C-alpha cells in the first residue's frame, strides 16, 4: 500500500509542498525569532463573498448562512464503527446555543472496537510519507479551515457563547495560528536528524568502514484530544496538529456542549487527507452519549498513546493517574492575579483593567480574577488614591464600559451555562464579601434568550481567613475580587502563593517602581507564570500572541505542557535508525 501510494501520489505531494513551503518556512522563522506574523488575516471582511446589508460585511452574511445550513441536520461523515447517534436535543447529548436555541444537530456515535483498529491501520502510510509531506498536508488542512473562518466563527458563538470578535479570533484565525505553530515545531524536531547519510569511520590499518544510515520519525500511535467547552478549537488545535504532523492518528473527543467546531474541523481534515491520498480515518470524531464517560474509557485504551486535555483539574489528575500507557498533556483551571501598586496613567489603567475582566465574561483561562490593591492606596498621576477610591473607580469604569446593552453584549458574549450564572448570583448575595459594584442583566439586541451578566466586583481582605480561602478558588465567570493587601511585598507573596497552589496562566502588575517590578518578575520566574507589566491601550493581560507568547509553562498546576515549544511535540514520536553495511575502503 505504501509503495503504491508513493508511486501514485508524489505529484499531489509535490504540489502541496510547493504550495505551502513558504508558509511553513515563515512559521519556522517566526517561532525562532518570536516576531509578529500570521498567514491568516484578522480582517473579517476579507473572508467570503461580497454581501449586502450584513453588519459584518459579506463574510458575515456567508458565515451565518453556512452555519444555519448545519442546524437541525445530521453531521454525516462516514467514519468506521458507527453504532448509533448522539443528539439532537440536550437530553440526547445535543448542543444548545448559549444565545438561546438548540442547534438540533446529530452526530454519529462509533464503537471504539471498530474505530480504533481502522485508525491504527491508517498510520503506516502516513508515517512513511515523511515529515515534509505531513507538514504540507497539515498546512493544507489549516488553509481549508481558514477559508471557512466565518462558518467557524458562528459555530464558536453558538456553542461557547463568544462575542463575534472573540469567536472569529479564538474560534477561527488564532486557533489556526496555534495549529500552524505546532506544525512548525513538529517539523523542526523531526528534521533535526538527517533522514539518510553515509557514515564513514577510518580504521587503524588505513582503510575505512562505511555504513548507510537512516533515521525515521516513528509516531507513538493514536492521539486522543479531549476538548473543553470554552475554547474548543483554540485549546485543541495545538495538540491535534502536533500529533498529526508527527505521524499519529488523532481521535477528537469534543465536549458535549461544544461539538460543532471540532466536528467541522474533523470534516475538513478528513477531506484534505483523502485528497492527498491518505486514509481519512487518520482523523476521527468521538461524540458521546449523555453519561457515557467516553473520554475516560478511551484514554485508558492501549491503542491511545497520547492524550491532550483541556478542562477541570479533577479529571486532569485522573488522567495523569490512570492513562499510564499514554503521554498526558493537560491544561486545567487557573487563578490569575493582578497587582496594582502604582501607575503613571490612572484612567488608562482602569479602562484596560475593566475591559480585561469583562472580556468574554471573565471565562477566559487568562482572565484576571484577583486584583490586589494595598490597603494604604496607590500613587498615580492624579495623586494618591485610597483602596476604596481605586475600587470605586474600577466599578465606575466597568459601568461606563458596559452602560449600553448592545456594546456590553459585544464585549461580554454569553455565559457558558447555569454553573457560571450560579457563581455570579452567589457573589451578588454577599456570601463571598461586600459587593462593591453589582452585576446587571444585559439584553442582547438579536438574541433575547442569551444569559448575559456584567461583572460583579467584590471587596475582600487578604488578612481574613475566609476571604483568603475565597480568592484561592477559581470563580470562572464575571466575578472579580478587589483584594486589600498590607503592602506591595505582601501582594507579591500572595501572588506567588496563588500561582504555586492554584496554578495561573497570566499575572499582571501596574507599578512605577523598578523594585516592585523586579520582585514581581522574580516571583513569576519562581512559580512559572507569564508576567505582563503596565499594559495600556488595546492590549490586555488575557491576550496571548501565537508564535511569540508561550501559553502555560508546565511549572505550576495550571498546565503540564506548553503551547507551544519543542517539548510539546518531541514526545509524540521517536526516531528509529537503520544501518546498512556500505563496504570497506
């Protein structure tokens, strides 16, 4: 089969390599220099055909049309082992949009005993094609996904509740960047050794021995991607494409509430693989029935050798302890801290901070939760501000940012589900602390069924044991704590303790003091968290620049791997050498 494929398809492979070589080279250069670059346009208007009357332009019209064509219909992809159907309807495992309606899409359920052998059988031809062909096919998959970015945008909105801009970024183009970044790292690691060369060793008698050696990157087997509901594409594409580019087959197990973005991804990947002459079963979808616990049963199968997981810490710990046959990569919960010690631009700082805690209703894994403020207050360009003044002014900045319902909905998106709303309501009840700025319900202008709440700002004091226990817990959603600390040094100590015990992905500090900045940097180096200093304007602590920033460090409980570095891809394959005697001379 391999020989036939190589005889029949080299022209396809050559075309793919030629078409995508420059993109791959640019990605390799970008991850080396960490410079700003992307092949995927961030201008939504550049996608799709010209349209009329669409508020997002022609791409918005086309994306919504494509999305609506999916609703109420089966996702019909002929992968092996089909033994039932998942959905439609929440009781049957179907999806409901956070903006209101049920999607009504059904997905095939597959028997792992039939599906996994078919995936395993597809691996040898994919392995033998080599790193360059695999990279080219992966870039082709991402290119095809990119061309459908408006459709992926609507899928992200109506499964994860993103606002349109975030859905386009995190659900489409930036997720694609994460995938390409992983392909670049995978290619670099697989080509670190020469594919073939002649080894010559001189001998003492004046002759030499020659050995012809080859080094082949051999994949581990099947990789399982267990996705979350918050950012199913952005959190999954790094692992998916790192495993695929290193020769593994990939089984995608989406969160039951956010199947569609990854079902679309699997469809595109299978089509591109088939067009390139490979078995589409290299990428399959694993939709699950309610209560099936499919991720747990799949993760412990002997065929599964790699697991990538984004979600809660309890299941991450379970995977680490039970999926012993696999390399397990986890990204879990985080409690992110921001220290306000002083600032040279008080109003810009407040505006930046208000937007940071409001974006996607604080449901980002990098959203700041604990804002630490010295009890004695802070120095600013407007003079000294007390702790109470800073808290009140932050509340006012939130109110100003989110005063208009339409504008607020565009920033906040929709709450993921009832558990998030319950956290907001608990904070509003005063059970966590004194409410400094209350939440309010926001009416979406187009989706009246959407559940949207502005952030609730709660006063805490780090000296009180009950408050300390509260701030050392993750409160995913629009719940923000203004925490009084005794001094900047005490705040940095609390920040470091939070990083070590709870895990964190992003820490921020506002300061005019070089000593405070250096102390915060040392704390973040010691606890393994990315630090942002004095961010102003339109760049926020929750943002992560693909090809440049590293997402996670594997040095604190929030993640045991990094998106994306050499270590993230290197463990997904091994080199196997072959030596052939080439004679003596």
